[in-house]
C-alpha cells in the first residue's frame, strides 16, 4: 500500500460556541492541513498521483477559510468550527476531487491536531 501526504496552511479566526474557557472568545490560528491518499497501485509512470495536483486541490479547498472568521462561513454557522469539524469539512469538499483520499488532518498548533477519515 502506498500513502502520500501533502500539506498546506491557512490563517483564520474562530470562537467555539458552548465552550467554557479561553476558546469561547474570538482567537486565531495558523492552521496546517495534511491530506493523505492511499493506493495499492501505481500508474504507468510509477506514481499514485502527482503531488502538484494534490497540493493544488488542497490549497483551493482552503481559500474560502483563509483570513476569514470561520463562524461566518455558512457551514460553521450551524456546526461549531472545531478542529474536528474543520477536518471533516475539508474532507467532504475534497472527496469528489480526490477519489483516493484517506484522511484530512487539521493542526491548530504544533502539538494539537484532529483527523477525519471515512
């Protein structure tokens, strides 16, 4: 089995509704997002998929969140913009474009992340 990973970043602000503590207040992160694809096969030139194509699709999926207040994005008006929900949101945006998608991991800092996979 082959596993490929690419990363991209975006910056945004959010606050967590219903949370008791600092995160209930408006604050920001420089998010790091990791996309993982898996395949048992390589194509005719010996790759699963071009890294350049994966990076392009990942970056495009993050554009609407970059330098935004996440709570104002339609999806996050109803769904709390936690790292877990952000990972799921990105995964759902990418699954049709990246059929080999295995998981999306969202890092809110260098020591804390959430992963979504189906």
